[in-house]
């Protein structure tokens, strides 16, 4: 059996999955010659999915936004900071102790919001 990734890994850390092309081959003078799958019968066929970039993602500061202080005319919204590590392809993340993000640049604690003018 010969396997070949059909695309690069979609993530750089945290574990992704990549689709593999699986084919039965015979080497002829160092070159693979495709064969029918039945010719590789006694050997189990490899999976067509492979885990890639399994190393954990680095810790980083993340935030959730609280409610804006006003509905129009320009206000501020508080950022609720927390330390987390991404988990590969899904949007899931692992919450970490804040001490694991010490020394990393922290996002600002607030940002502007509802900048549109208020109606007369």
C-alpha cells in the first residue's frame, strides 16, 4: 500500500486531519506500479485519514466581549480576557491558567462600539 496526502495539513498545531490517497502498488526498479486493490489483499488497507500537526498549540490571550455601554453615538465595550490554547481544526479551545499567558502581549481591556450616530 502507498499513501499520499491529498492536501496540506489544514492546521499548524493542535491536531488536524488530512485526506490520503491510498493505492496498491508494486515497486519496479524503485518506481511504483499501480495494481488492483485485490493484489494487496493480505495486508490491511491503511486509513484514508491521517492526523497531522498533533503538537499542542501555544497559549495565548483571548477575550469575550461584554455589552456595549451605549446603543449609539460611540461607547466602549469591556473585553473579558482569558488564557487559552486552540485545538486544531475545530473552534474548541482549552482554557488555561492566566499564569500560562504571563509575558505574552495582552489585548486592550476595552474597545470602541456603537459608533453610528444617534437618531435625532
